[in-house]
C-alpha cells in the first residue's frame, strides 16, 4: 500500500497528505476512498434551513408537499449508507466525530409510518453477533448529548491513542438503550468516569468504523495525530478471532520475545494502575479534609470533620439519631462532636443546644460521661484570613461553662496539617479532649 492514503474529509477540519474535502451531498462515492472522516455536526444543515418546526416542535416533511426535499434526503442517505458499507467490506476505515445528534427531521408519508432522519442516518446497517448477544447496528445504539472533562481508561495500545490523548473534553456519549455491553462488540478506546463510551472501534466487514471525540488540535496538528494512526490501522492485521486457526502456527523470528515483553509491560501497567488508584484515594481523603475550610453545607462540614478526626488517630462512629453529630474515641478519651455551619454570620447557641441535650442524656440515662466538641464553620465563602467571627460571644461562654471544646474548622485543619507534617497526634488529642471553650492547637 502507498504511504499516501486517499482520505475524504466530510466536515472534519483536518489537513495533511492525501486529504480531500467535500460535503456529504457533493462528495464522490465514499467507497472510492481508503479512509472517510465524517463530522455529523453540519449534516442537519441539509434540512434545518428549509423545514420549520410544527406546533409540536417536530420538523416534519410530507412527501408530495415538500418540493421533493424528503425524496432527495432519503436518496442521499441511502446512497451514502451503501457506499460506506462497501468501503467497510473492502477493508477501509470510517471515522465519525462524536457529536450530539441535534435536531432531526420526520418524513411523514400519507398512509404510511413516519421515518426519521438525523445527523447519523448515514451510518450503514450491520448485524453484530457475539456468542449469544446480538446488536443491530446502528439501531442498537444511541448517541446522547453529554458534556464533560472526566476522561478515563484511554487505550494506550491503540494506534490512535496519540490523537485521543489530546482530547480535553467531550460533548456526546454512546450508550445501549437495551443494556447490551457494547464493549463486547467493539474496542472501547476511551470512557468517562461513570463508564460512558467516548471513543469506540467496531470491526465491520473487513474494515473499521471509529467514533472519536473532538480534540482541541488545529487542523494541521489533528492531521499529524490522526493520519499516522489511520495508516497503522490499515496495515494492522485482522484480530485473531477472525483469522484461521492454522495461521498461528506460522511465526516470525523475534515474535515471541516481543510478546513476552508486551506481557511484562502489561504487568507493570497493572502495578502502576493500582498504585495510581491508591494515591488518588489518599489525595481524595486529603482534599476532603479541606471541607473544614470550605464545606458544602452542614453535612459537608460533618464529613470533613470525620475525616480530620481519623487523621488525628480517633475512631469515628456516626450518630443514628442526629446526622449532624458523631462520636470519636481514642486512648485519651471519648467525645461527642456536633457540626454547625453558618454561611453568612457567626454560629449561635441554637446549634449548641442539641449537643448539650445529647450529653445530658448520655450522662443521666446511660451513665456515660463523655466530652463534648462543637465544630463550627462560618462566613465560608471568603478566604479564612478575611472572615468575620466564627461564633457568638454567648456560644463561647456557654461552651466554657459546660466544659465543651469549641473548635473552628480552620483550627482543626491546622491541627491535621501539623500531624501530617510529623507532629505527635497524642498531645493534640489530649488537648482537644480537655478544652473548655475555644480550642487551638499549639505545638
């Protein structure tokens, strides 16, 4: 095969050797190229300027009353579907930029069922079977608008991984409305955090159909990333399940060492993946503690407080009756902690009374005398250095009179920072469990 491929770009902004540009309407037969790149983003322009929405919001064409537009659209899409099917059966590549489907158009003939066209109606029809699973394509998939930056699980071994590594955000995802596992029918190249497919490769006929998200690359840079990968895909042999069994008996020199090295790399990647997951988990825990400085509401402060006390070496247990309260325990003693958040003004005694009642109940009804801790955060929309009073004077006096530690989110954060920096947590715990009124850790 020549190094220069014949590449047709339909709406896809790409520059490089062998690239020709045309619209879906004006292009030569798509089967005459080795690679066809299609951006569905502008395809709805074939009908949007000419078909106004009806009262129900649907753009609708009625054959015989639309000056031939419905017939022209159906003929165009039918021809392009057949051409793409022929291209794939002959071993070519079709790459589709993953876009939201946009507004479709309904063709409603008199006396017949309506037919719908959208920006993806050029996709050819194939029937895919994997063991006992069946997927009619493209009827068995849906493309939904969904935006995000949470990119995960990039297939680093795929020839187009260089292009996909430049993707920074996505605007649409591929899903199966019937729950069929799409990963069993094609190679998933990229997902988001919840597992939606962002890039997908299907083997159709002897060719490949690819769905790829947009990148922020310029047309020239996109060509430099895409074209070598597409060339590599054209040279790549068919997967083993489509090859005859006898072919595996014909090996080449150095083939086995390469396979072994790939296995070693896969093992190293698995180790790195586990290490990355562990580090990301630790980092999430640390970031969660920052909720002491900027909590997402009262419960956000409580969650951050629980994590902070665990860092200080306490065992933490939630309170079933009061979600704003939790218990902490360490060799130095036990305490009941209650969180209170005031986004604008200082925290008042109203937040303190439930804690006092809970402590009295434990002391009188269960003969448990444990310490009380009031965890407060106020004026949290501003930098801690610019905030006003965190609690009222009446709350301060009440905590002092009843032997309750009054702890601000900022002071607890500083104690956690000191312990993570190497300070002994024992004096921190002992000080916190013995304070009456405002508490601040000083080494």
